[in-house]
């Protein structure tokens, strides 16, 4: 008789955003007259930039013509896209990353969940707490996290690095030595980040203790302060210890288009074993490339028009972020983030838990946010709002919250 | 110090099609004047059908308009696509599969590699030999296959079901009892298949021994004979033991578009554990949906025009298959397949190994095929040609081979 992967049974509840979707759909069914405003899941609302749309139409036409039709894409991505990434995201920032160290994928969620596969079962992971739930959940599925404590909501074999008001949401070096360190900076959900000098300390730490850093830079485009690194490879020695995950979802509105990439430097080794080769093998065996049309869309984000249009899109969302942040502050809330990230992280009022505040907001303001506790135990008592709504909806939601 | 997944180090050589690509590119570099004809990798050459192109342009326009823009897709696929699949691929064939048992993905390669994740480490897999390499390789990466014997080219913990000339390329029930049985029918690479009555025996066998069947139906559209099942769910009892993988790559030319789906029936359980729930959890945690534009393209393949156009496309490739089969037969080759599948499987002439014939064909006819041994030890002495070229190239390749 076949057996299942028992690790799946250890996962408590469902994936955070699926739970929210279910709660919201139950509310909508019970109150069909209420108009919800969704500032929960980090989903964008602005249409794709004209340069991207034009590139996609052109690519669609190519796919309809025998002379220009494209079948299977190269395993690791088309050169036109990898070259553009290497030039704009790395070379122009002084980072020495070559196109063949870049692996194009269907998005950073897949990559951040799959990257753990090339590591041994016995590795111990460290995560910021709170953080994007996929890092821990994918390691639970792989059997790397030990036993779950339902009271503490922690795993026995995961090293948590609490990021709270008390430490300014900046992770500290853990007391126990991790093998794999997940860093999401600017952070989802807290919206905070660290300086380049602080990031350099993490790189030095990883190189010292022999850990690998899985660096999730999905929100890089939202960095507005000057002393924040846009890539971990701006730090010295990072190529020997860090993998960087990048997404087109938040800088170019590709949440429904699906495109991301992962950098695995050739220098990154474990003894003789090259992680670059291992990831190439995984990509070649378990993935078949991102769609041609989508890769052309990605390329267009680096064109002069594309870059201008996307800068405006990011500015649009950051205007929302500022409005939420200031509006909530005025209403007496304690708020964080929103400067280098499209997320506002707020302390729930009174002694409300994160889920209590979720229900309260849903029922009384008809606004959907994300409970901080869904991102880890240290997120309890916090709540995330995103700046990805339309400006009008953002102001309307704010008005409703201020009236509570 | 972090450790790697040592299972990756056990994989012999590189992924089959990557090796071929490297050999071909070395040849092209050495002989820039030679015009290669590629009948190797199963990649299509005909442009996308007009109905698909129209649907994609429309979807691109929607993504460029704030009123119709779509962000994250539902985890498991848009209802418009899942409904169309349920109706056309199942209901109209008398199979009782509901839309929420269908999981839309970025292609059958990902699904066929990822599906093993929800099963326990201790399961023993059975595979047809020869077969699509991803089934075994993905299980090697997961550590499920035991020790590799480089002489026999087999894994100690894999049950091989030889499919050779002697048994008409039809797998026989293995002597040892497997937990997971991979069946690819019509088969890649042999191009052969089994009758619905024979498939029913496999379903009965799986239900009897408590095995799960991973049924890869990627080539279903090429079935031309009447007594062959188009879905495993045409067999009684299949919903209790079978997962079906389907692709849009070969029936609709989506190799560079990336779309597939997997059916996990709700009845399929291991004790109390629902595999449907587990796969939903995996999808929700490690995948973020197929692109909206691509899902609309998939929907268009089920429209009346789409179906007519794709029927013509399949007929085009099957005309190639017949030409290759008959042409090679006339030239004295022993050939199989090509009736219910776009693959021609031939015995290598003389005592040539598969790779020797690969090199021979590449050098002397400048035709790229696929060595049978790349699909498993019983593929040694065989060779695969695909019908996915243009008709002109197919005839030209045939002419070159006949002249050898």
C-alpha cells in the first residue's frame, strides 16, 4: 500500500492566504450588499505598463506565425531576458553577476519554496519572525522543521529571529548556528529593512559560520532610502554565501503574469559541489521554462519606456503607502513600514489579537487586511495592510478605519 | 556548515535533453555550414492556432486596462478553464470528474516531477522501461530510488517494467509489488499504447495491491484507434487509485506557452488522508497559478474553432508520423509507434548502440533524434524520431536517412 508524505499532516491549518480567502468569501456570502476593500493579500491593482502590453502583443503575434513561432524555451531562460537582468539589476549597480548565473522562473513564490530542495535534510533553517510563510511551510513539507508546538506556534528545529517593535524589526544573529538563513528585505510583512552596512554584517556572519543566505529581494523596487542595498551582491563576499530571489510581481505588477528569477553564483559551493549546477539540474528536470510571451514582457520592463512607466507605478503605490501610514498615525495607531516597502505594519489596538482585529476590520469597516500572526508567532498583535489597492480605495478604506 | 541534498550527486550525467542540446551545439559550431533537421526533442513547430492567438490578444488587452486587469489567479486555476476541461476532457467522455478535482499548472513536466512530493519516502516506484526520464530523475532527487548501478543503468529501488519488441512494448505486472506506478500512455518514447481493456487490468491491479497510478496522458490527442482510453477515468475504479497528468503542449502546441493540469480525485485516499487536499496544499504553498493570459489560451483550445484548428494540427503531425514510419520501413528499418502517438520508435541498424546511432545520424544525415537508451536501459538499441517537424523537413530528413 502506498504511503503519503507524513510531513504534510504536520502543517497546521491551511496556507495563510487561502484561509483569508475563505473567511472573506464567507463574509461576502453573508453580506452581499457590503462593498469590501481588499488591502490583504499583496496583489497589485494597476494594469500592466503600456510597454509591457506592447511587448506581449508582439510576442503573441510571433507565436501565431510559423517563421517566428517558439517552442520550448531554453531551460534557464532566454538570453534576451537574462542579459537585461544582468545589465540592469546587477552590472549597473556594480554587482558582478553574469547572465548564466541567473535562472528565470515562473515567479519568486515557486523559487522560494523550491530552493530548499537542493539542500540536505539535516540543515537547520533560520527565519525572521514574522515573515512570508512559504519559507517555513516548504521546509515543513520537506521534513526539515521538527515538531510543531501548537501553543507557541513554533517548530522545534527552526531558529526564529524575532523582529518586533523592541528591536526595530531588525533580525539579530541567532544564538544557535543556522545552516540556511532566509532574509526577506525589505521585509514582508513588516515593511522594514536594514542598511547596506547591516546586510554586510549578515554576509560576513554567513561566511564565518558556513551558512547559506536565501535572500528574497521581491520588494527591492520600493527601496527609497539611499543606504539600503538593492541586491545582496552589493556586499563583499556575498557570492560565496548567498542565493538571491527576485520577482517581477511587485515592481511590474506581474502577479497574474508570473515571472521571477533566482541568482545562484558559481562561487557558491559546498565542498566540491556547485549549487549553481544543482539548481541548473533541478530547473532542467522539474521545470520547463517561463512562457516566451512572459519572458518578452519581462524584457520590456527594462526598456527605457518600461522603466519610466514602472517607476510611476511604484510611485503610485508608495503614495498609497504614505497615505495609509499618515492616516493611521493620525487616527492614533502605531505604524511601521511604508517607506522602503509597499506594506504598512501596525500594532493592533487595545489587546486585540491579530485575527480578532482581522474580523473586527472585516465586519465593521469591510476592509480586508492580513493578521500579523499568520506570518509567525512574533507577528501576534500586529496587522498588515498593503499599498497595492487603487488610490481611491485606499483613501476610502482609510476613511472607514478612521471612523471606527 | 550547510549541507547539500546528496541525492543530486547520485544522478548520472545530465538531463537527457540537455545532453543532446550540448552535443548538437558542439556539432553546429564545428560544422556551421550543415543544415540540421531536428526530430529529437518532442518540440512542436506549427504556430499556435488562430483561436488561441485571438484569445491571447484579448487577454493581453484586458491586462492593460484597469477595469479588466487580473492579479493573482486562483491557486488551482480559473473556473473558466477548469469548467472547460471538466466538460470536454471528462464529461463528454463519460468520466465523472468535477472541476474542483482539476489543478491547472504550468505544464505536465512540472507536475510529473512534483507529484512524488506528496508521497512518502519509503514508497517503491515502478516505471515502464523505456520512459520519459523525469519520473525516475525526480524520484532520485527525492532519495527514493536506492543505489545506482552504472553497468546496468538501473536503480536498486526502482521496479522496471521492460517494454521491448518481445512484449510488443506493453508493460507486464511486475513480480515485486510497487506503491507508485508511472504509466505514460500513449507511451513516450515508444509511441505504443494499450487497449482500454488492458488499462482496466492495471486499474484493477492497482486497487488490489494498494498502489497509486500516476497516469501521464500527454499524448492523448494523438490516439487514433477506437479501443484506446483517452483518460484513465474511463476505467472503473480509477478514481480510487489514479492521478492523471495532462498537457497542452502536444495537442495545442503549447511547449513554449506552458500549460497543463493534474486530476486528483477526491476519492483517492490513503487511510484518512486525502491526496486531493495534499495536492491542493502543495499548489497553494509552492505555486502561484498559471498566467491569466495562458489560461485564456487554454480555454480557447476548447472553443468550436479551437477544436477544429487543433484537430488539423494533430492531423498535420500524424501525417508526418505516417511518412516517417512508412519511409523508414521502406528503407529496411524496423519501426514502431506513430499510430496513436507522434513518436516513431525504431530499432537501430546492425549492432549500433542508441548513442552510436545518434552520432551516426547527426554526422552523416545531419538529423537529430533521441537515443532510446536515454529513456531507460531497455531503450538501448532503439531510437526515437518525432513527428513534430514541418512536413517539408520531415520529408527531407527521411530522404537523407534513406540515402545512408
